[in-house]
């Protein structure tokens, strides 16, 4: 059975990266699993699970010609992984405020202490160079309930960070 | 009573529209009972539609009363349902017995009025809000051959949905 590898690729963004890379993986008989790809600060970043029947070195050799031609840094890790192991988030938290050092660690630190297990986080810096605005969206699991997270966020509010929390009530039907 | 087999996408029949129910006989009532037993066999499942078990008739069951925080009409047998009024839109997370191991965000009307026949064929009128309205819309979609996958919206860049600015 094929093993799972985590591929990390980062480099200057340009059109066609995903198509070229996935074509090379397809040609080499790889299976794609879960993936997250996104443009961050003018770079294109990819993290993807790849099922491959061979060693990390061999997989690296398959991808290296493509990643080099696209000027992407490549990293390959054999990982202990499986598909169909999703954890369902039960809370969504949005945060925004004037960008300043420590805002992320302050907020995520308080939330972690209140039982939040982060499953998905994306953040952005908007506004302008002179007055940047930090925006963050988190989905996670509230291991100690919603109320303790609300209390943690209320403290943030007092420090000038806007927050909102919404329970995720997933419908099954 | 029997637990029926759930069809799972990519079975193409899930994308086919179902037909109007015209016969309300004992066999039909037995089917409704089996359909609800099938729903109840899946933990947390609040709705099911006949085409999910391979019967292409316009019948769906919805019951969100299991969680007391949801406003609810209780157990609803919806035969030939029609939504006659819609209001508001909200994004919410949905999953489906026919699409295992995936959930996604879907926009749905926040309150609806619907007309449907009951198990005896008598027309009933229901007002549904929030989670129950969402469940009804999800099930009626099944009758039209639509899955929540057809209506996914991005998980990213959510708005601050809880903030309501009054005029
Ligand atoms: Zn469904």
C-alpha cells in the first residue's frame, strides 16, 4: 500500500504552478489527498498529502525537475496520516484590530487556555502600510465549551481587539 | 420496520428529480415509517429524503426537536412540499448522509413558509425558522436532485455574521 507524504512547496507566485506540479505527480502514479494552497505575500504556498508507492527520495526525484523549473522550494516528509479523519469544528471565531506585535499570540494564547483546539486558521493584514489592520478567522473545537471562549474574547475586547464568536451547528440531513 | 440502504454520491441517481406522490396507501405509510427509522439510525440526523434511499418520490422527513435550542414544528412528514415564502439569508454548515465525511457552508433562507401534504394526503402549512428552515431546504433540494455540494460557498473570508447594525 502506498505511504502518505506531506509535500511543502513555496515560491514566487505565477500562473500554472498547480497544473504543472499535479501533472508531474499524476504521471508518477501519485494519489492526491487533502491539500491547502494559497497565495501569501506574493508567494504561492502548497501543502499537500501525496500517496506514493516508494521512498521519500524517489518522490523527491519525481518532483524536483518541476519544482526547480518553477523556482519553488520543495520539502518532502513521510507522514503518519490517513484520509477520512476529519474533526468537525463547533466554533468559528473572527478577530480584527489595529495590527501590532503580539496580537496573534495574545488571542490564540487566551483561546488555547480556554480549551480551543484550532483546526483551521487564516489571517490577513489589510488596511495600509501606515495603519495596518489585522484580520483573523479561526475554526476550531471548543473542548471546554463555548462560554469559556467567550470570556477569553471579552478580555480581548477590553484591549481594543474586536472579536466575534459563532457556534457552528452542523446540520446532518 | 426496516432500516433502508442510503445511496451515497457519486451514485448518479441522487442527481435526479423525484416525482409527485399521488397514492397514500398502507405501503406508502410503511415506507414513511421505514424512512424515519433509517434517519434515526444515523446519530444526529435531522432530515432524510426518499431519493436518498432510492425511492424517487417527493417525500422528506424533518425533525430538529432533538436539540431543544432549535425552534421546531416537531416531526414533519413533508409530502409534495412547496416553499411558498422565503426571508433572509444566512450561511451555515451542512453535511449529508449521502456525502459521508464532508461538511461545507451553504447559504439558506432563514425563515420560510411551506405547504406540504401529510402522510394522509392532507395539506398542511408550516412556518420554519433557522436550523429547521435550513433542514427543510436541504431535504427539498434532494427531491430536486440537488446536493449541498451544489450550493457550497467558501469557508474563507467570513463576514462578521453576528454583528447586526440597526438602521
Ligand atoms: Zn442530505
